[in-house]
C-alpha cells in the first residue's frame, strides 16, 4: 500500500474544507468516502465530490471496506463514540479538535485505543506544525529560557458576530457543543499551553456566559494557573474583542520569549536572574538584555501536514504530529477552567471528572 484510503465523517464547514485539501495536496491519501447525516450535505457531496462514495451514516462507511482510516469531524460530543466504533472495524482514526467535551468520555476513548495498538490514533492539532511554536518548545526543552516562571497568553482574535452563533442550532449550547470559546476556538491554544510549558496543578478561573452575544455558553474567559515548579500563568480569551490579540509571553530565569505578529522575540538576559540578584550592588540594577528575533524554519503545514504525517505513520514512514492520547490534556485544562468558574473556587488537576460531568449536565436545556 502506497496510499491510505481515507474517509471523512462529517462534511460540514470543517469536513468539506478537508475534502478539498486532501484531494489537492495530500499525496499519500486517497479520499474514497464521506459521510454525513444531513441531507443537504448529501446534495453538496453529489455536486462537489461526484466520484466519492457518500454514506448517510458512519457505521455503513466503517464496514464498507472502502476506507483504511477516517477523520471524525462531527460535533464534539460524537467524537469519542464514533472513534471507538471505528476501532471495532479495524480503522485508523484521526480526531478533529477537541477530542471530546469532557475528559471522562475521552479517557474511555483512549482506553479503547489501547486495546488496538495496531491502529494509528491521531489528533488534528495542526498548530503544532507552526514553526514559531515548535521553536518555542525546542528552546524551553533545551534550557535556553531556564526554568519557566510565568506565561501569559492573550488569545482574543477569535471575533465572532451573532450571525456566526445563529448559523447552527447545536452551536454555542451546553447540550449541543459543550461550551463556547474554550471548547470551540481554543483547543489548539490549550494544547500548545501544555505541550510547551506543561500541565498546571491548580486553576482559578472566571468565565462569562453570553457576555457579548446572545448565547448560553462562555464568550469571555480569564484563568490563572499554578504549576508544580512554582510557575504561574494567565490565559485570557474572548470572541467579543475587536480587534483582538494573539500574544504569548513566557518568562524564565534567563529572559522571556514573546510570540506575536508571526514573530518570535527572545529577550535574553546577560546572566540568569537568580545569579544577577546575588551579585548586583545597584539599587535599581537590572541584568543587561539582548533582544533577538529568533530564526526558525518558517514551516507551517497546518492541516495538510497533519494528514501527511498521519498517512505516513500508517504506511510505516514517520511519526504523528500529535497522538490521539494527547487530546485529553488540553481538554483537562478546559474542563478545569469551566469547573473552577462554576464552583467559584480553585480546582486541582486532574479534576474530579464525575463532578465535572454532573455540573455540565445541570446546564443542559431541553
């Protein structure tokens, strides 16, 4: 086999875009089937994918023998059950973000994956292909920043008008989507948070539901995090800011990294702060700083890179951008932020997963 026969479950806005991407740019995949329960998407497929087999339910596609692997690109609650069903048919699975809505459900998905070690299980964390974030991780893992002390991420360039929220009945509801900005817009950033600086041990957060829009779920979030090494972090996001900001700043013993406007700037101290403070003899002395624009390879293959890596892993030629098992980590942070806000107090990680699910269900509307 030199190409992977691929199917997509869910050809809404994300899935339909992926069909074009795979056909045009992913040389080690053949798109052989798509699936959607919406009759309107069947019409779209007939017009735009006339040579691709269409299915109106996932199981029929899974057992058809037409696909080796599938992407789950449905609404979030369906990601784990459809993934687990695909495993039972011996299919490799790539899951769109987020892995699911609540970690208890995703943990079950991960356990199911462990029962099928012969199958490739990946997450669509395409932001990990961005060389800016890869370089930040490389520098931190390599010790250039020293011990991480603080991170601050303002990621508010998600502006959405009311029209966006009104475009789908399941969107921006607790029962249909499972959350707002945290579960829809921010899974990539929450993944990058834990991938670059690690998982926190405690979170205190405030989320505001429908602050800027007529919706059930959160559209404005501020979270404070603590880490095992004493570092702290602040994560701010909103879909109501115009213009918004995307600025990630990470401070360590040896300086700080700032990622903004497609540039990575290293403010490098002349000596680590904990050494400088012991030898400085001036009242307002500060270590000298060299400001460096960090070079990186500029690659940013996004979804195409994830698809290629996923297919290559199946073909025995490479590694995944992100394993499916990793999807639970960013979701754990998301769930912790929600739970802290709902309870009005800090929560420790890993969270009480049963408590989270019970609190989530309280917010469902019939």
